[in-house]
């Protein structure tokens, strides 16, 4: 039986909404980064072991807005023998340029689970370590390439535990260009 995950695939907003609860958040830290006593630190929230309805609705609405502005959603899926494709990671690139020079794009969501949910393992999927599987790095690299293909010089990362930061895209010194060939062509 194959164990692992698929190459990222383009998703529609409805597919994202259907699959987001597949991602197991139980091993992820609860809370957000912020200033605590003058230092950047995790500001803990009560432990969150799953997607509560309010947070799920907020995320789905935010992703739909990104897509309406021309954004892209990439999902990574578990390779499993069953008919249900299990989403184990997702990245969302907002389609609206931002920043002073309109030369930045927002990586609005980057989420990868820590493990498969027990219900999927009971149905025949093989458990594996999602954190050590380079899913997050692959999704990030694909969205970085897409931002660059759309003419961005910087990627604003608002997705990583709500810690926003600009990341300069290596080799991007030319002025913003019109979108040409998408780095996501052929996916989906």
C-alpha cells in the first residue's frame, strides 16, 4: 500500500471548504505569535484540538475572498486506497497585489496537519509523519513560484501562525510585470 502524499493540486473554493476539516490540528500549538513582555512569543489560547465552527467559517470566508480576487488554492492529499481523498495540507495565495509598489502578494493560508485522523487509518490509510514529509515546504515553494510568475517581488506571509512578514523573492529586482505563464499551469 502506498504511503505518502500527492503532489499539490489546484482546488476550487468549494473543494477547499469540503476538505479543510480533513487536516488534523491536534498536534499544532494553540495560540498566536505576538509581543509578550516586549518579546515575540506564542501568546497561548485555550488548547484547540480541532477546527471549531467559528474558526472554520472565518477561514473559509477568507479563502473565498482570496479566490474572488484571483487567488489560488493548492491542496496536498494523502495517497490512500479508499475513494475519499484526504487533504493533509493546503496553501492559499491571495490574487490581489499589495504593498506600496503593488509588488507583493499574500500567502494567506499555509496549513499542514501533524498526522492522519484515526478514522482514516481505521479505513485503511497508513499513518505517517506529515511534519517530516516536506508538505509545507513544497506548498510554500509552489506558491512562491506562482507569486513570482504573477510579477511579485515580495511574498507577504500572513499564514504562519498569524505572524506576517515580507520575504524577498530571490532574483526579483525588475519592476512588476503583467502575469504571464503561471507556475501552477498543469496542476489541477
